[in-house]
C-alpha cells in the first residue's frame, strides 16, 4: 500500500492522507504511524482519501479508530495486545452519537464503503464524495 500526504490551507489547515492499494494486517500499523507523525508535526484535522483503496480488512478499522483517537489527542489502544484492541472499536461504534470532528473520510471505493457501513463506522466518521466540501467541513 502507498500512503501520500498533501497539506491544504482552508479556513484551518487540513492534511489529506491518501491511501492507495489494500489496507490489511501487513500495513495497518504504517497508516497509524503516519497519522501519529502528522499529529506530532501539528496536524489537527485529517481527511483520509480512500478513492484508491480497493480493499480493507478488519485491521483497517482498527487503524481508522486509532487515527480518530490520535486526532483527538488521545492514546490509541496497543495493537500488540491482539484481539482485545478491537473491543474499544466496538464500544466506540456502539456508543458514539456524533461524527468525529477532526478525522473524516473521502470517496471510499464501493468495497471499502461496504466494510465501513457493515462495521458501523459511517455512524462515527463523516464520509464525503466531494473533496472541497470535505475540506470546508473542518472549518
């Protein structure tokens, strides 16, 4: 999988992380690490472009949940503890009533969109089809 980052100056600066390929157990930590680097460099609003991500395994859900926590300034669960790191994801999806404020998704591929929907992630992540609208939504 390839990860690229673009910085956009809108009402507030927005970083756009574009994922290309497949997000699975082999690379989900790379995505989390990149988000953490962006946060450490000052990113507070992150748009994840999924237009070229053609497959996402359950480990991708852990990555997105971890990124949402990072963008809130919180510590994500340790993925090294195995399946128990999924428990906070389920709790978050079941109990959250508003969208993540600092992390949003753009143009998911239909297969990825289906995974997000089935996992309940479209309840917690605002999903956009229009890039400019997505960037403006952070203002």
